[in-house]
């Protein structure tokens, strides 16, 4: 049926041509285990973006560096000669790999294929147009990488015409008669660039075009002159052999990480020896000059240095791609509608016309496209790595998705730029999803991806938790077999230990001069529905089951970014939001911020703030509590720079003691850093319509805004969507507080209707005024149970379905104005006054409530 996984054996038997999977006696699974053990549990399907290096490659490289002394190759000593000879040997082996020799091609090392393309654009012997000449022409296939199209900026500076050529035009050019062809002996020199393999769709364009264009039998555009051909081989040579003794392109740029995975930042330009003398060098550097004078325009260049297993890889990767293509093509919804739309110029008939790349979009059962960013987020929950967008190939993206030039400009005006997650504009896609296979890809990789599509589109699961740490390790998660959304009250659960039961998790902090009451967020394990009041609601005197209209029911701050919540009943405000909200973050040994996406056990780190003693106490199961001061010590701290959502922030390290504590818990080097008190990070969000342009909100280490608000009624609606039934037909629910904790909001309101908050433009809480700056676009973190660190994929998928494929939940808020000359507080029990977007309707407060939160 359309919901079943295509059996691989059946696929092989039905193929009209013999297909190859694996590498004969070389066991593919042994190769994976030996060289790519780090892939355990991960399905990596972005080999067209960057393939992966084997462990032995890195080991051999490191061993070579440690055992040999490599000097500057321009010197004459022994270490320098070793470097020079090694480089020359590498050049020889590169050429041998492409079935050619130093007599026919030379190797120029570059910073990658992009740098190689730029070099050709700068050094090609262009002829500018004049009174008696139309000048040289630069033509490129529209299905080209951005780096190829970017060459036109270099040629434009020389007044050279750039002409895009569509693939269908090239096919027509191949059918023209000889009389219309170009003159290969003409004086004008032109350059035609095309990819051996489309990095968008995987289409492989004929290598025969090289000779046909060079000989004049095929002409990208009509006119006199001689054509040279640049073959962009970067995407092609990672999974296919290229024989330059047969297909003698003039210029062949490539990047080595596309082939070997390592090293990055290194590529090469292979230059045909017959074309090399024509190149005009416009710059000379160290090692490239035979002689030059500093005070005179005198320069003499050094003698020019413009300098299988692949067939098995080609067959293996093509078999995986063809199988996946065939399986995807057969998937159907119950109404017969296809599950995916594949963008391809071939029927995956042979590796000559198609590479191991599949570009597609997922459809719903009505034929509407589901945005690629939502597919990407769901894939990440299954540990499947894909590529999304236009893949730096706007021309192919436009052709396959039917996006006009006007639409591209309209998308830009709407805020969409290359590489963002704006996947749908007016219901139309701005890009697609791409999967690609590499030499170490397995059938299990392909089938894991297919099962993911089937599970999420045709057989949505009820979601199972996935342990993310080995039991017994510091910070390991408790072993649980049951799903967090299937916890009947009668089921036996792990009871808290006496130590846990005696912990101060549930006590109320009331030791500060400002009488700040706070409790931590640790809902009871046995809770299945919200039948009891939270401590915050009891403290605020809110009647059980009788919440009024638009009341603050809970307040949370998250002192350490991505760690557990700290629940309070009344809390002071600062100029960045709730005082100390996300003032700290955990970073790895390279200073990179850790989030629950990479380290779900962050949610098990519980911070408690004591304003009276000016400390933050940090706790975690199996660890002794540790205290950190709220502010910098009197001695100057060492300032370091970190990044939060692309913003540079000044921070300082909180010391070795807490670093050791965190490193022990996570089992890897970690540090706790805090945003410097004298550093100001300005928000980039647009302010409200009534604010002056000079008003600038400041942020802590939050992602987007000072506050995040969610509506309890919206949570209840999501809970209903997530309801399941056990084998006895008994309905089971996610606990409401469990769901609330996943959304990591600061302000929880009870509301009256689900998602009514999305119509709000502003809100007031007593005398405090907040501007709504937009919805919160959710990521995979909402799938993490904040009490256990386990994942449940169902949450994200159900929310995606409920929210019409856009996973928005909650509102971002900013202060519209805040006078901190006197202390300001937010309190549970305060009423919320919304202002609607459309008719600016106010919800009136009772007179007795209007001054409940007057600034004192």
C-alpha cells in the first residue's frame, strides 16, 4: 500500500538493470563501525553539502604532522624540501585520481572551489567590447551554484556581458546545424560554465558538452569566437569518477571536503595545459615570483605552476538514491494523494544522468506544501540530518519550484533571505528539502529516512521517550520505559528517594528584604491532569477551578539559559526583563553556548536564587549543591566574548569551581559564564507603532525578547490534541504543567479562549505596559520533558498540525516604558489587560484591580 516501506530485495528484483549495493568483500557495516562510529544513532543525509571524514584519515594526518617536521617550502633546508616534495606528490596524486597527468593538467591549490572560480574570472583573457568587436561573453547554466553566478560581478567590472543559459536552451543548441555553430578559431574568447551535477536536484549534465562547445558544434549563444569550458565538478566528484583524459574541460574547480570530508577550506583549480598560457595573472605573492623590484614596476613570474574506487562509489550511492526515489514516489495518503513532490530532470534511470541527490517537498493530503523548516525540525527529532532551502542555487530553485524573478524580489521584501527558515510565503515554497548519499551511506540510512516520512505523514506515532544518557554516568537520566504522555495514575512509578523528598525543591523562598516568594517548577510525577493548584496559584489566592478573566497564574525565570525553571510568585524587574532571567549560560570548552538541542540534560540543572544572600544555588541529582554569586566579585573578571543568536555578548567566567561541577555532571569540559553587567545588548525587533524610533530595549542572554507569555487555555487545547487512548480505551493526557514547562515561558495567563493571545497587540499588567513583538516560532526543544530530559516527538508534530504547519506558540513581549527609579514587580494573581490588534478593543479591569501592581 501507499503507507508501506518498499522492500529493498523487491526493489532490486524489479530493477531492469543490475544494481550494486556495498563494496563486495569489503563489508560496509564493518567500515561504518570502524571509521564512522560517531554516526551511531544518527542518519546523515547531507553529503552533497559536506561528506564525512573517516577516523583513519584524521589519525593518519595527525600522526604525519607529529612525526615529521614541515618547513616553509620556499626555503632550502631539509624540512622545507620535505614540504615541497610532499606538495608535489599530492599534486601528482590529485591528477592521477582524475586520470590525467602533469603534462595535460596543472593543479592550483585554492581556498575552495569558490576561490578557484574567482581566480578564473579574474585571470581569463576577456576582450572588452569596442567599435569593431562585440567583446567576450561569459555564459553560465542557470542551474549553477551561487559561486558560479557570482563570477559575473568580476566580469561586469571589465564590461563583459554575462548571459544566463537555461538547460533546455542547451539541449536545443545541441540540435542546431553546423552552419549556426561558433568559429573555434575566432579571435574572441568566451567562457561557458556548467555543473557536472546540479547541487539542487542531482541532475547530471552531459560531459559530452565539453567537447561539443569547445569544438564549436554546440554554442551557448550565437556569435563568432572561441569557447572555453569551465566544468564545476565540486558536487560531482564526491561520488563519481571524472576522467579528464576523455572530458578535457579547460578549468575544473573542486573542494576536497566534498570528496574526503577533510580538510575544509582547501580546494583546487585544475587547468588544462593548453589553456593555462592564456590566463593573465593580476597578482603575485610569496613563492610565485622569480624576481621583482620593490621600487620599480619590474616583475618576472616564476615558471608557471598553474597547476578506481570511484566507480564503485558511484554505483553504490546511485543504488541508494534510486531506491529512495522509488520508495518516496510510491507513498500515498489514504485519499491517493502523493506524500512528496520530487524535483528532478531524470527518472533516476542511471548514474550517468542522476547523482545521489533527491530534492523534494512534503505535501499534506490536500496537496499543500509543508514548509521545509518544519520538515527539518521533525527530521532533527529523529536524528536525521538533511539540507533545506535553495542550496545556493537560485536558478534551479526557481525553475523547479516555479518561482519568478518578481517573486524572488517579493520574497526579499517580505524578509526572506537565503539560509533563513522562511519556508512559505503566501502558501508558496521558497525552497525544498534535499537528501544526498555518500560513500559510507547505508541501506539503513535510506530506510530510516523513509520510515521517518511514513511515521510522520502516514502513521503518526503516539511518541516514545528516548533516553539520552547512559545510566550510571554523572547526570545520567533515570531509566524509564513508558512514554511521558501515557502515565495512568494507577501505574507504579519511581518514588522520590528520601534525599529528594527532603530537598528544598518545594519550599518558598521568603528571605529577601523585598519579600520575593519563589518556588521551583517540579510538578508531581503522578499528575496526569491538572486537578490541583500550583503553589503559585495558592500563594496568589486564586480560587481552585475558578480563575478569572486574563490573570497571571504563574511566573518563571530561567537564570541559566536552557536550564530548569525557577518559579516565583512575585519578582522584581530589571531593564532586561525579570531580574536575573537568563543572565548565565553554560558553554563548552570552545566557548560555544550549549542548549537542550545538543545537551537535553541541561533541564536537570536546577538554579535557585537567594536575593538576600546574593547567591544562586545550583542543584542536580547526584551532585552536591553549589553556590555562585549573583554579581561579579570586586576584583576585575576576565571578559570573554560569546555569541547568542548571532549577537556578540561580553561575558565573564564564573570560575573553576562551578566549571568542574558542570564538567563532572555532563562528562565533558564546560564553563558557566554570565553576561557582564556593564554590557548592553540591544534588541533587533521592531518596536510598537507608538514608540519613538530611539527607544531601544536591552536583552539578557534570551533568544528574541525580554519576556515570553503563553495562555493556559492554548495549552489545554494542545493537551486535547495530544490525548491518546490505552488498550482499554481509557483516555490519557499529558499533564498540563508538563506541557507548560516545555514552552519555557516567563508569564502564564489563564485566558478565556485558546490562542486568543495571538490577536493581542499590547498588554498591561497593573501599571506595567508591554508591547507584543511577535509570535514565538518553536523548535525541537518543546519535545524535551523538562523533568526527565527525555524526548517525545509527538508534541512538535501535533502542534505543527494544529497550527497549520507553522509551529508558533506564545508571544514575545518587550517593555514599552519602565521607570526603575523605584522597584517594579510582577506578581501572580495580577490581571492582564490586552489591547487587540484589529479594533484596539480594551478589556476593562474592575476599579479595585487597576492599581494592584502600582510601582512602589
